[in-house]
């Protein structure tokens, strides 16, 4: 039986890898990429069955380019997953924090640990493409004096020693991931959340009227992000997450939005995991 292929940004031990394991089990084939665009492309061209993609963090906010990738590659959201993020400060075994002169990690991981590094000003911060890949590179290169911010799983995989645990500034730190697939997800009536894109026609008070409609129809707007429509100056598209109790109300609202405001694209209908 062929293994399910999951595309992720990052390497084994990354947070994306952990979400893939928690959603699909360990009998999977991981296709790892350095950046998010080839992850989306792998699903769109059938190289991967699914993708795991971070979409927002409770501290650092939304990852706006990933909304655009979902749209451009015509992907569908199958599910969401909230992963508690614990950042571990790790290096080759046998070193102390005082011997570390440099730390490398993903920019978002560095941002989430600013308070810790303020207490250790002798450590230089350098941005890198991923958390776990730095741990792997340190292990492979046997780099002394260099540390990584990564997960406990990454430390175990690459034989690193954790010098400080849970160094994230805000301990209640979650990243929301979405599970993507190529084919449109056919929802059943049990779903209670949807991700949509609305391109509002250039009209006065259009956004205010849209938000009023959503509220009056008894739906909770849990997320809204705007991006400009490149080919139409001064027009904007809005990526919106809606939570609802009655699927028929959601369907009726979508039709009202199409009639009164403009184009609507549904990226996925699924169960809220929050």
C-alpha cells in the first residue's frame, strides 16, 4: 500500500513535521521544502497528497503570503490544527549558554524569544530558513558555539542538548496550521467553519456593510485579512474565516455576499478545532 505523501516547509523535527505526524500518523512519506511556495506547488501538481502549512501564530500574527499561495494554486482547506509551540534553546552536547555566541533560527522563532535573548546580549541572532534544519546543520557540521531554537523532537532526532527550555516570551503560544489538498473538499452538515475570499466592488462603505451582513446573520468572524487586488488599483480582497452554527445560514450568506458585494471564493469548509 502506497504511503500518503505530505508536503511540508522544513525538515524532520520541524513543527510542520509534528503536525503531519499528529494528523496522518507515522506511516507517511514527508516531502520537505525550504520555502512555502514549492509546498503549495507539490500539492497542486499531484506530487503530494496533502500539505501542512502554518497560517498564523498567536504572537506574531498571520502569515499573509500563505493566503495568496492557497489562492494562486487553487488549493482547498481540509482541516486546521492548533499546535502549542515550545521553543527549546539547543546546541551540541557539553556546552554552556555562556559559550554560545550565535543562535540561528526562523525569524518568527527569534521574534517569539526576544525576552530570553535580551538577558543574553552576548548571543548574536541570525535569521535562517527553518528551526529544525539549523539543529540538523549544527549536528552535521559539529559547530561549536552555535545554537538553534527548535522543538524537543528536533533535539532528539539530531542529538542536540537543550540548554534552556521553553524560552518563548509568551508561554501560551500557538500556531494555527491548515491541511491542504488539491481537490475541493465536499463538506457535510457537521462543519461549522469556513475560509473564504471576498473581492469587494469599489463602493463606499462596502466593508462595513459586509461585516454588518455577517453579524446580522449570526455568524462569528474569527479572522479577516486584506490584500490589494494587483490588477485593480484601490480594490481589496479579504480573506475571512467564519464560524457558524447552521450550515444553511452560511450557504445563504454566501449567496447574499455574491449578489451584493462581488466575487466569493470558498477555500474550505471544516470543523473548528479551537
